[in-house]
């Protein structure tokens, strides 16, 4: 019985660690409220990565097909650093009380790279600011 209880505790701790986010603010222009999951940056290897971005929306977003106002969204991006393109794996919308409104999952993992990473990372985008923060060394100048 003690063994089963111990196994449940260990499994619960592993599950909590896998699903715990470490949100770090991403400073863009002082206007946008954006955070990224810093825990995902620990596993970046090579030229491809996935990362959650959390955004607060003031004023709230009003999207076609979504009933109600969106005050917060969380998006899981797949990024190809070599081609400077990205795809979207998951988007979750939340209302004013942080209740999940919609959860859209896009099953693009099995797609070839030209279909998985379809959107360019532009210079004034959140993902450009993220990449700049993650890969610029302290004291390094950027344009």
C-alpha cells in the first residue's frame, strides 16, 4: 500500500513539473503585455523549437466565431530558426475570469517543414522580440 501511495505521489510531481509554466515577461514596446514560458527554452536544441506565449488583451479581443470578449490568450508556436518561419500548434482563449473559452489545436507535427512553418517572422512581431531576447548576448547591439 505504501508503495502504491509513493508511486502516485511521484507520478503527480512529474505531471505537475511537466505542466508547470515559468512565465517571463517579454518587453516589446511597453504597451503589450506578453510573457513566454521560460521553462521551454531549456530544451532548445538545433534550429527548431516550440514555445508558449501568453498575451493579455486590453481592450479585449472580439473575434468572429468566438462568443464573448477575449482578455487573455495562450499560443503554442513551432519555430524554425533557420528559415525564420513559424507555425501555430495550439491557441487557447480566456474570458475576464480566466476561464477557458476556446481551445484550438492544430495537428501539424506530421507535416513537412514547408507546411508546418508557413508564416514569416517579421521584424516588429512578438516572435522576433522573443528570438532577439533569447539569442542576443548581453551587451550585444541589435538594430
